[in-house]
C-alpha cells in the first residue's frame, strides 16, 4: 500500500438490487416506512405465507 495515512475512497453502489427480504413485526408500518421515508415504490403487496402441507 502507498501510505497508511491516506483515506480510502468509498465506492458507491451504482447497480440495481434484484431482491431483498426483511422480517418485520408490522408489515403495514414497514411498507409505509419504505415508501414514505425511503421513497421506494410498491411493485407487489406483501401477503401472508401459507404453511406447506
């Protein structure tokens, strides 16, 4: 390395995220947060998972 006193430049992610998952206690509050605070767009409403048989 060229000198330990130099700051490392952070790389900003410029790609896209295909999928992510979150476990939350209140889905409506979580969706509102992502939409209202972070500016996300709802593409598909979350639903309850059905137990496998």
